[in-house]
C-alpha cells in the first residue's frame, strides 16, 4: 500500500490570536458571534486533523499485520477459489438458467473475484475477462460485472462468516468518510452542520486585511532577499508553503506562517475579516475529510483493511483480525464441500436458492 505523510501542516500549529474590534469597546465586552464561530471551527479543524493522523498511523500498522497474517492465508485458498470460479463460469454458459439465478450466480462470481483480487489482481482481471467474453459469445450481451477491486462497498458483500451482519464497529464506519464525525455531541454542533456546505469550490478569500497579511508574509519570506544559501533554501520552502496555502484558500496556514516567521506578536484580526476566515476554515475541514476518504479508497487493500480490521480501539481491532482469520479458515473448510455438491445444474440452482434466501 502506498505510504501517506501524516505530518501536520503549519495551519494546525498553535496560534496566538486576538480580535481587533471595528470600534473601541470596553474590556468587559463579550466575544463576538463571528469570533465564537471561528474558534469553534478552528477546534473542529484541529480535531479532524488529529483523526486523520490517527487513522493513517493505525491503517499503516494494520496494513503490516494484514500482509503478514491475512494475505498468506488468503493465498492458501487460491487453488480452491480458482476451481470454484471456473465451475461457476462453466455453469453460467447454461441457457436454461432463469434470470434470477443468473444474477445471483454473477454476484457470486464477483464476490470470489474480489477475494482473488486482494492478492492477485492480474489473475482476477483475467478471470473476469474470461467470464465476460463467455457471456458475450453465448448470449450476445455483455455482462455487467465490473473489474475486480476491493472498495468498502464491495467488501461489505463478503463480510460474513455465516453471512451475518458486519460488526457494529464496521457498520458505524460506513458513514465516517462522507460526513463529519461527532460534531452533534458538541456545543454549537447544529450551527456547524448548517455551516457545512460543499466547500470544494470555495472562492479565493476576498478580504482586504487577509490579502495584506499574505503580501506582508510574502515580502518577508521571499528567498531573493537572502544572500546565505542555507537561508535562501529555507525561505524557498517557506514560500512554497505560503503559495500553496494561498492557492488552497488556507488562510490559517498563511496566518501561522506569518506568526512563526514574520512577527511573533498576537495577530489582531479585525472583525470584518472573520467571515472570510470562517469560510476558509470550513474549506479546510472539508478538505481534511475528503483527503481521509481518498486515502482509504486509493488502494484496494487499504480499503479492505479499513473495512475489515480498523476500529476505534485496539481491542476491537484485535477482535476484527481474529474474526477475519476465522472467516478465512472457515472458507478453506467449506469450499471443498461446495465443490463436491456442485456437480449438476440442479445442485447449482439449490445453492443459488440458498444464497438468495440468505441475502448474499
């Protein structure tokens, strides 16, 4: 599985921020609603980043466990899986299978291909092509079976030892990727939910104070002003971070870079800038969540590991591993019996009927 850097970005570092009111106010004046909103969003951003780092770290650890303990056992089942797949493909050529049975048979083929794809994607793709080519030659129509891959949705179809429901820890994760987590349990969560919109296309920050802050940071961090080669290289890196932050509308990163490398005093943000700043932080929260989901789904094995092994606690992760290994052992015991029973079309129809009743 491809590695993923979990290092926190500059925007996640602690900041020293004061509000600069539009008009003079007494020392006892309450914090403005915009500042409260910004503070809440900033805490949400820090929490989402910590969750992402935890997820990446633990998925990396579980990936090593998967490679050492799960993959070898899956490969041990390969010959039996391939034999069963070939027999099902042979049965699929029979024209006296009714449509309902044929759909269940195709789902079964795809389920087995997903298991093969976990350790040999090329062979799984070759078998899938053979199946689709056979269907086209005999029936004149292309099969709808997709190329094998192991995403969370596909893993769900295979996730049962006796084809029972997935563990509660897995069920709760199914919605982790697309929706923010745990906000409903915190003060102001209803406001946050209303604030969350599709922020992928948030326009560039249009606020005079924030633009000026960026310009001051860019002037101070420009590498051309440095004569020392080491300092020039350092500022080139900082300037790259600054430009990336601007391009991503990440004003928190701009402010952090400014405070860390330009002026260490507390940033006094005018209230007029908070609306644009809140939009920027909302965009960063959405981006962190999307990056987390993309990281999980970018690798088939990682998606499989996340669905089958990942949980909020180490104890549940160990339980999930034991459950998965038990399923693989059970499969190794069951497949020979299934092969022995699948000798005639009548045998196949009976097995397909069982699978339909069990909700495969």
